[in-house]
C-alpha cells in the first residue's frame, strides 16, 4: 500500500464501521444489533475518521 493511501484507508474504515453499526441495528442482525448502542464503538469510528483526515493532510503536505 502506498504511503499516501493510509489516511484514506483510515477514513474509509471508520465510515464502514459506522455503516455496519447502523445497518445491523436497523435490520436486527443478531449479535451485531447492539453495536449502535455502544458509545465506545462510535467513538472509535470517529477517532479513525479524524486520524485519517489528519494523517492524509500531514502526508500530503510532506510530499
């Protein structure tokens, strides 16, 4: 993986975690249905997105 894609990958991963938690609660997917209720899961997704944005900006400025 290229060094420039690390930030974008973190952003996409954080967004995918939020999408998975939303749809698992909406369609009641068993074990995953409670993910939307856990604050730590939502905060981890937010941290991944923010870290991805910052990482992407830093790497872009350096190159």
